[in-house]
């Protein structure tokens, strides 16, 4: 299972600062991630909360089943040592996503406390960044020996992402 974690204010996607964040809604992003992960046989469990503790509890509760995490912490990127520590404690990789290029915005957005706890970041690519994070995480799962999935020892199961295209609603042009 892939966990999709969205932090404060992301419930307002599609209406909040469309010049910066586009018009794609969070449900549209969730659908895109679900479809991308389904191509690899991975279900998605999503949460959005404006409360840091709810995000931490969700990650703790799902840590044993999670095979990867896509996280857009929103402003918690710049303030949350707790989220950093939580992601570091998980037994699976995580990828941080930001719709806008936080490195080209206000100086305070460049201080990211969460990034060092993740395998990587996708920033500034709008909603499609979530798609790329999903495909990367799922491709990492099939690149590992897949004995638990029925492959013989050392054999790698190949599940190519054929015919996958981002399904993004709205009119993000960012």
C-alpha cells in the first residue's frame, strides 16, 4: 500500500491561490495517484489534515502495511521536526512533493526540515509531481527481489508502466 499524505491547506486546492497552485483539486490528485499505483497493483490510502498530529498518527497506524509514502507536508515542511522524525522511523521510502517550486519562492520556504528524511523531492511540476512520485515509488517495489510475490529467489517481477499518463483535472499550467 502507498500512503498519500497531504498537510495543511491542501484541502483548498483548486480554489486557493490558483496562480501558484493551479485549479486541480485534491480529490483529482488522489484519483491520479490511485490510478498510477493501481497499474502496479498497489492500493493507496490517503489522508489530508490541517493538524500535524493527525498526520503523524496516520503514518504510525499504517507503518507496517506501507510500502511507500508520498507526502506533501505543505507549510509543515518548514516547521515540523516531528514529521521528519516520523518519516525517518518508517520502514519504507518516502517522496516529498510540492506543487510549486519552493526553492524559487520566499526565502523561508527554502528551509525544508522534512526533505532530509525522504528519498527525494518533486517540486514545481504541479499535480504531475504526485504522478511521478507514485510511479517512482511503485517502480522501486518491483525492482526489489519479489520472493513474497511468488517470484523465485533473485527473480525480479517486471510490471512496466505501459499506457500510463497523468490524469490531472483542472487547468494547471504551472
